[in-house]
């Protein structure tokens, strides 16, 4: 019931002009977090993040979702063309009661082999603020996190117990992220995907 009430209250605040709304709620127990996730199962379209008792509910904008879908299609085309085994995990909720954290990436992947937590998490950033997702991913042991902001990628690699920002992906060292970003923001997703595949094949 708590999840439904929170969602209905949150939904009333949404604007009609492509909003990206966030609600932060403090002093939330782990049990309440899991109850909320269960309540949200039949109400897709929200991202829920939890860290040390702070809960964030985010309603992605249309632009946010289009960017995430474009990036996912292009990256999977790259993985297919280069014959890199991958498991697309979408926006699955990954959480650990022991680590007191949980998050739903815009896109997430296991590479090489399937694992409990993703090797790669991708986050599209349209508005700033909210729960520190990088800290959640650090606790979950996600190897690499990409933030897509202002039409460019920022890459963070887990080194021991901390993330370090790097200039290129270490999981996919041959991937040109600047080119991926260029195709991700093109106005025609189908033409972008076709041309990007051709680009990957030509450079292989």
C-alpha cells in the first residue's frame, strides 16, 4: 500500500512537457524499499534507487528514454558485430541488503559470462542531483559505469574500493565511445543504427 500511495502522490506532480521528476524520501527501511519495489512491478516507467535509508523515485523524460534506447541498440550492435558475448539486463533492479543499496540502471550488461551483478551499467543524465548512484554501484561491485551527459560519455572503472574516471572503456577497449555518442544523438535512430553497423564492420 505504501508504494501505491507514494506513486500516486508522485504521479500527480508530473508536468505534461516531457518532465524528468525526482522525489527523495529519507528514513526508509530496507523492508519498505522492497515493498515499494514489489508495488512498482505492475507500474513500469519509474527508476528507484536506495542508499543508506534514502529512497529516490525518478520518472524519466521522453528524451531520457530515447537516449537510453538508442545507446542500448548501438552498443548491442557493436557487441554482435565484434562477437563479444553479452547478456542485456536492461533496467533490472540490483540490490544488496548487506550493502544497504540498490539501483536500476538505464541499461546494464554482463560481458563474457553471466553474473549476479552487471559488469557494465549505463546511466543517462538529463537532470542532476539525487542519490549517489556511483556509490550504489561501488557497493554492488559493478566493474564499469558510463554516464551519458551533454551528448558525451564519462567512464568510471572500479579500482579496488573506488571508482576512477578514465578516458576509455577498459571492458571494451576497442570501442570508440565518441563515435557511439555521435550516433546515439542522431535524429533518425534506424539510419543511425544501419550506418553504425557499417562503420563497425569497416573498422573490424
